[in-house]
């Protein structure tokens, strides 16, 4: 019986398609959100920081403002930060 290799997207050979997000485009801003549904996220070195989640945490609610995925509201898919490329469409 042959072994079946499973790809998890972590290597260059099996990574999934890159998603380009134009942060100056209001449509993209509303489509791609933090996993909690907020649109006020900012890219950092290896993840995104959501200021809305940060305010919730400061108000003593259980919220983590650091995320490694974004939610695509159009498809419902959680997209790994490693698949995202930010572009400036100005």
C-alpha cells in the first residue's frame, strides 16, 4: 500500500494561493476582517493586530487582539496570514 502525502500548506511546494488585499480599497477593508469580524486590523511582523479586539480586552472582556488569520466574509474562509499579500492600490 502506497503512502499518501498530505499537504498542510506550510512549505513552498504545497502552499495555497496568495490572496492580495488592497488596504486602501473600502471593499477589501470590509471583506477581510479579524476572526472576530472587526475591520480595524493592522499588519505587524508576522500577524495582524486588531484595535477593536484590543479595546475589548482593555474593557476586561476575553479578547485577543493578535491574530494569525483573517476572515474572508465573502467565502467564510479563515486565511492564514502567510498567504496574504498587502498591496497599495493608490
